[in-house]
């Protein structure tokens, strides 16, 4: 019986915290006044970026907010607003071996993000985020590029999510 009371108490605390809209299990700290998010398309201005880079990144950024918050995605004028572009996309050799050949190649992507919080002054930022993935030089880039891009996007959107709603 004591166990049941303890479990009921814990569940009621969890539900009350979840219901207030300020905290979530993802670490997001979103004001209860914030109800919507708008995410503009992030074009790829980097000459070497694959044609699908902008679309994949934009969709991944939308997905993290839809899956980890209760915010409603709107076309424009959200309480939280994101805009920007992919500004750099490069490949470069890393891990040079004794015979002066690279064992790995690094794919790096940089995204410039402008974040506006319409409900809380002082939360806005304009920042660039860069992430990378390495792959074996003996592998053809075109055969692994989409997988690398997905991994880089996952890291970038998590960084952007953290900076905008978890106050890190």
C-alpha cells in the first residue's frame, strides 16, 4: 500500500510538471506563452553542398521541434522563429598516414541560424553551427554522402534545439 501511494505521488508530480508547459523530459525550458514555431527553408549556398542538403536540414529542424515539444508548426510568424542558410560544405583529408595519404576524409557543414523568440526578450541569437563526420578515403563519397549528411544534420539540429530552448 505504501508503494502504491509513493508511485501515485511520483506520477502526480510528473503530470503537474508536464502540464505546466515549462519543462519537458528533453530538457527544453519553454515558456507556457510560447505555442508556435516557424522554420523557414534553409537554402544551401555552399557550392559543394548536395542539392538535397537544404531540404533535409530544414525537415530535420522541423522534426526535432515536432517530436520533442508540444509547439505547433506554422508557416510564418511563430512565437519561435528560425531562418538561415547552409553557408559551408567541405570535404578535406584527415588522419594522414606514413605514406602521406589520408586514411579518412572529413565532411563538414556550417549553418548560419537566426533565432527570434517573440515572447521572451534577450533569447534571440544569430550564430553559426558547424559539425562534421569522417569516412574512409577508400570509400566513394557519393555512396555514403546521404548517410553522412543525416548524421551531421542530427548533430546540428540538436545543437540548435539546445541553444534555443534549453538555455545552454
